[in-house]
C-alpha cells in the first residue's frame, strides 16, 4: 500500500504545528520517521499492535527482533516497566535522557509484538528536542527501531533514507544530520552486572564511573547464532551493496600497508584524513581524524551509503582501536563488512 508521505522541515527551526500533527498521526496508529541524537527512527504508538506490526513490515525486520520504546518523561516509564532495581535506577538517573537504552522487565500492557515475545523491554529517553517534542505531542510511548530497510546502514540524514520509505510512512521529519551517528548503547543488568549488549556513545567506562562495574557481551565483535541476549546480534547489518573488507593494525604504517596489499584498480577507501595522501590514485572517503573517533562515529553510516553510489567494485575500510568510542565503531564496521576483516 502506498500513501502520501508528508515531509516536515525542522532543519533550521522546529515546526511546532507540523510536529503536533505528526504526534497526532502517531497516536492514531500511523507510522513515521523522525530524527534522534543517535540515528533516525521509524516510530509507532508502542501500545498499538497494528501500528507496531506496520514497522516490522516497512523495514522488512525479522519478527524476533524486538523494538526499543522511546519515552519523553518518567511518567511514561512507570506504565511500561516494573520497578527498576537500585542499580537500574542509578543508570536511569545517569543516562536518561541520552543515547542509552536500558532493558527492563515489562508490564503486561506492552504488546508482545513490540518485545518479540520477551518479558523484557528496551527503554530509551532521547535527548533530541524534535524527538522529545514529537513523543510529548503523541502523548504515548513510541516504539522505534532505526529507520533503514533491515540489513542496510542506519540513516543519519533524511536524504539517505527518503527513497527507502517514501510512500510507506505517513510522515518524515527532517532534522538535519544526527549528532552522534550510531545507535544507542543497549545495556541490561544481568546477575547484578550492567552488560552492554550493543555498544554506543555511552562507553563501558561511562557506566563504570556510575556503578563501578560493566561488562561487554561476548558477541559484540562476533557473529552470533542461536540463543543470544539481544536478538539483533544475529542479523546481517549495516551493509553497503558493494563488497567490503576492513583492515586494522595498531601500527599505523602496517595498516596503510594492509590497505595497499588488498587494493584493486577500482577500490574505494574509507579511512582517516591523515591517510588520504598515501592513495592519490584511489577514491578516498575521509571518515574523520586520528584521535577524533567522535567524527568517525558521526560519519560512518552516511559514508557506507555514499560509496554505493560511486563506481567502485570493492571497498576497503580502515578499522579503529577497540576502546572507548572505538568499541561501538568496530561493532558496526565488523558487521558492515559481513565479518570480512583482517587484524594484524
Ligand atoms: P534498533 O531498533 O534497530 O536500534 O535495534 C534495537 C536493538 O536492541 C536490537 O539489537 C535488539 O535486539 C535490541 N533489543 C531491543 N529490545 C531488547 C530486549 N528486550 N532484550 C534484549 N535486546 C533488545
Ligand atoms: Mg537497526
């Protein structure tokens, strides 16, 4: 079914009337696209089963992969989940609002389609003003996965995803490029230890600073099969259409050599600004500067989409050190190259 998709421009200033209308549409069961500080989301009224199922259909998302529920205030939280433990409450106090999703025990009124049958639900309170206002205007919790067709890179600007969803959603709100660029950190307290199921801008160190301990799930840098804590770990993710390889070495010269060894005549490279000069005969896309992993995080998804539009038959991506923000970046890169990855 194709519908007329309304575009709301909030790039330079917030269109309150437009947002209010989008809020009403969500409340009444339509689905629509909106910016958050992490990536764009495709949202629905989380308490409306039909609307939630429309999201799975629009994305082509596997129905065992649960959706995160976005809230605008703490009153919404009480209706969705059981009383958080002391540690969970500390995490909420520290990281809501922000790029942080906490898995909590759900109450009955959360439809099981949203949580893919799990008895837990991921909750996030976005900080982005457009997202917050939209949820306030909708006056209901909004379930929203990343706005991309499943397996494709997440959308960090509307232009990148407009085509994928035109005619499939009631509205798209343009808020310009998202500030962070990768999805939220997903965390679950397991046996009293906060465990990161999906890394993001909030790092293990950030969590340790608040509650003294933090663990990374063992699948963060690996392909997961069978029963996993977070179903999203199992699926193909973030892939450009062109075949891609990632290379990494802690030694900079060795990393440049690794890129050189695997170059074809028509390879596009995604890497550090400082390395562009070594590849004058190739298309080189700068994702950021060495020691500025926030830039890499911000740019990576849009570059993974951009390289599909150039005439390259192969993509080589430079990896980053797996610490701090580098944990989230490498988690996405390893999946975007479908585990085709050389580390020396
Ligand atoms: P996305 O909606 O595309 O940002 O992906 C949401 C991620 O959160 C996926 O990896 C899901 O598997 C994960 N997730 C959502 N809800 C839960 C839950 N209740 N338990 C574990 N992981 C979850
Ligand atoms: Mg996603």
